[in-house]
C-alpha cells in the first residue's frame, strides 16, 4: 500500500488555500478505493478535492513524494515500506504519519471470565482472517488458567466457519493473495520444527486457511516476533502478571494491546507499562472509533490519526500578531 498525501495550492487572486487529497490504495484492492471516492462524490465533495490514483505502488509513491506540491503523507502498510517513506519524506522535508505492522498481545489474567476471554480472543484474531494490523496474534495467559483457556479456545477455533464471505455465518474468508498462504505456512512450519504444538488448523484449503492455534511458541521462532497476517494465533503461558507484561512488551511493535481482568488496579498498572499506542481493558485488541488517537509506537508507527488528531497532523499552526499603536524598541 502507498500513501495518502495532502497537497496545498495557493490561489492568490481569491486569497484562499485549497487542499487536495490524493489517495492511492494497495494495488491488491484497487476497487475499494474507487468505491470510496464514488461515495464522497455522491455526498457532494467538490470535484478534484479527493483524487484516487490506482497503479503500481512504487511508481505512484515516488512521484507523489517528489512533487513539491505534496505537503504531507499518511501511510498505512508494512513497516518495511513505512521506513522507506519516512526516509523519503525527511529528504523532501514533508510531514508524515505512519500506521504500520503489529504483533498485538492480549493478556488474560487468572481472575478473568474465561468464556468471555475466549470470545474476545477469537474475535481479535479471526476477524477478516487475521488480516488486521491490530489482530491479537499473541495471547498471553496466566498460569493458573492456561490449560483451561487453551482447551476452550481451541474448541472455539474448531467451530469457526470458513467459506464464502457473502454467507452471514462465515467468519474465515479467503486470504488476500496466493503467496500469503506460503508465508503463513512458513511461519507455522518454522514454529513446529522448533518445538511448538499445533492445537488445531495448520492447513490451507484453496485460497482459505484454517483457523490455527499454536502453543509452546518461544522467542526462537519467527512467529513469536513477526506479523503473520493470517488466521494464526500463539497462546503463551506466563507465571504471573509481571511475566505476562514482559512477554507482551518483548516485540519491536507497539500498535495495540489488550488485557482481560476483574482487577481494576492491576489493569491500570499494566496499561501504564504496556508499550503500545492503544490499550483496551476487558476487550480484544481490535477497536477503533472516528474520534480517537489511532496509532502505535516503536515499529508500529509514528503520529496519530482520527478526529482532531488527524487535523493536527495535517495542518500547520500559524501565529499572527497585530501591534496596537507603535511598539517601543530598545534601540
């Protein structure tokens, strides 16, 4: 995916500024961007204010970044591409916000309602086949309830329906592209070769991948650190809440995190120490509203989006003074 960018053109005759948004979505999903543009047009947005430019990411991205009329960049996508855009934006002295990858943890403490925790965890990883940057792909469970959670969660995963997305009962639809199947397979194979146990799933059926649950995942495995971006989740055991916090923070990402507990004091304490841009207590990691400061820390992003936060990122503050009478100068 390549960036949305904002350009500014000064109309000196009318003494007003016109802002234009250029939007270029992933070349994997070009139709959705065009549909969004059609909706804005139907809503009455003046022609030319929103511009959708489909095509090869590198060609379009490089052209927009180099154009002096482009004043700011907002990117959603991989950390690798975000790093490149950050360098280019700095080279051209452009403002930018980056919303990149994640390895979002969900902590389940021993006092949690396990039925609720299982439902929350399942929604947080299997929504959109796990192809969500906020997906809780790492579930960390306190030792006293670890075995019971694994049993209930595995049973839940086995019941999740996979098939046609047009069917209201379907949860798991097809992955975005064929090569993503190989990427998911590679993560699972690496984990199993290094000692992880697969509780369910672990295989593809055409363009679909079965909901997969792994336990015994360790830091030596790729899936412990890397974003799989598929319906695959690791369930890790923590002796206590402090070890759970350590495991949650043991990642280069920091987009979203969640914890489930009935101990409000512990929830606040852990939330303050979780290295994440967004934290959800008694919920999964997938949550968003139009007015909130959406964004992450570490390799998950830079800046915030949503409501007034987007406006602050995409506008410049200007200080104007008017001297009433003549100012007295010291020399």
